[in-house]
C-alpha cells in the first residue's frame, strides 16, 4: 500500500483512507451487534455520524489555530499536514461542546450515545491496528490490539447482561487503563496521535465517575 496518493494539490495519506474505512465498517458492525432495538440503534448511528463529522471539522479548526500563520499563506498546505496531539485536544474540546448543546443541554439521554460511540471507536481502532500489523507499519501495535480484542469481547458477550452505564464505565476504564500501561511500558498511539498519560488517566477517571453518579440509570 502506498503511503499517500497525490490528487492535484492535495496529498491523501493512506492512513487517512484506512481510518475512514475503519469507521465505516465499525458503524456497520455496530448496527448488527447493538443491544438496542433496530430503530434506536439506527438513531445512535446517525448521532455517532454527526459527532464524528463534527470532530473532523473541529480537528481541522485545531490545525488552523495552531498553524494560523501557515494557513494564511497556504490554506491547502495546513490541511494536508498531519495533525498532532494538540490539534486532537482542541478538536475534542469543540466536539464536547457540540455534544453538550446538541444532546445533554436538551436533556437527551446521552449514555446510550456515548456507548454507541465507544463501540464504534473501539471497532474502528481494532480494524486500523490490524491493518497496520498486516502492512508492517507499526511494531508496537500488538499490545494495543490485545487491549482492543479484550474490550470487543466484553462488548459482544456482556452487553446483554449489564446496564449500558455499567458497560460504558467498564469500557472507559478498560481502555484508559490499558493505554496508560502500554504508554508506560512500550508506548502507544491512538490513530497515530501520540497523546499524553494525563489523557488516558482522564478517560479512566471519567469511567469511574460515570459509574458512581449514573449507576442507577
């Protein structure tokens, strides 16, 4: 697989294509494995799609803010550059703000949406990491792939037995803790983003807090 494709002035990285395909397959997979009724699962897919699109645009905004001088000189160039973890953080903040105003502020039940997003994210991550392994692009992928396999097994075999709040908490804590340990031992990334230990710790703590404050839901 080539590392990138040149389309006019744009350079399309193969990793971007793999990531996009991974999320499409993950969304389809969620439709077939969701513990929710078919119509509710479809609604969750639509909501996850909206959140994903919002995140992509927010990530671009983060890249522009961090490289504003370059963006003024060459707008196409700044969008073609790989995003770093700082752009990721900015994108996540804008996405969380969007979710707050779109769902939480309107008192929409957001825990199922979060669970659907986590399921799609973990499945897409597994596909992405698996492709990296078979293409020989990343030697440290095996550890993260193991964490993802465990979490996907939890989704497939336990989601009918526990509440959505409990499952969401387990997945958040499991992913955060797994990535935290991998970061300390061999290093790990999230879709090529090299994020901090604090980020993984925050995800893990979020899972614990979710279970404590919404366990009766």
